[in-house]
């Protein structure tokens, strides 16, 4: 086999290995059962284990297993709603620490439309902020939260008041 042929074969093989590694790591991260996780862990090579540990320690800024991820919102993410809401409520997959979390709602000019501080509502997974009577328009919700396990997550989304 020519040199070129061999090197392209090696490239193909290492691409396949990389793909397998990514698959293995994501399966490990998603697997809810400790037993399955143990088996997957056993089959990961040393290099893969290092990659996995780096991934969960945030080196790749990828999320760990238990973070406060946005799980839903009222108004819903990306929704168009006919009636203006009196507050915006975000629901997270984990409780949030309100003292170390921020929730902003801005109109299309970037001006804040909130009328009070953001607070947890009922349960710690719900983080809410009151807003003034919103005229029709596109609004941006921006959140930076610290979950009860001290991990930080952030994001933003839009909703539209149609009338
Ligand atoms: Cu976390």
C-alpha cells in the first residue's frame, strides 16, 4: 500500500475512534443507571476516561449531570402570545439560589421591563420576575442562575406579545 493510502486509512481509523469515543462518553453521561455506567466505564480506555473526566469537570464547558437547565417557561420559549403576562416564570431542572441568580426581561430596544426582583416561586426550581404591562413586541428573557449545587448556567430566549 502506498504511503498516501496508508495515511488516509489511519485518518479514517482515528476519525472512527473519535466518533466511538464521543458516543461512549455521551452514553456514559446520559445513562441514568449506575450499573450501566459502571459497565460503560469499564470499556472506556484510559484516554477516554481522561476525556470523560475533563468533560464533567467543565474543561470543555459542557454541562455536567446535575445542573439547573431550563426545563420550561411561561410564556413559553419562542412563543407568540396574545395576552401580556404579569410575570415571567422559568422552570429549571434543579433548584436555584435566588441571591446568586439573575433574570432579566428586555424589550426590543434593550430596556428592562421588570418591576421587581427575581425570586423563587413556590419551589426552588421556579424562578420568576414581575413585568410591567407589556405592549405588543418581541421580548428577550436573559437568565444567569446558580443552582443549589453551586453550578452556573445561563441562556436567553424570546417571546412575542402579539396584541
Ligand atoms: Cu450542576
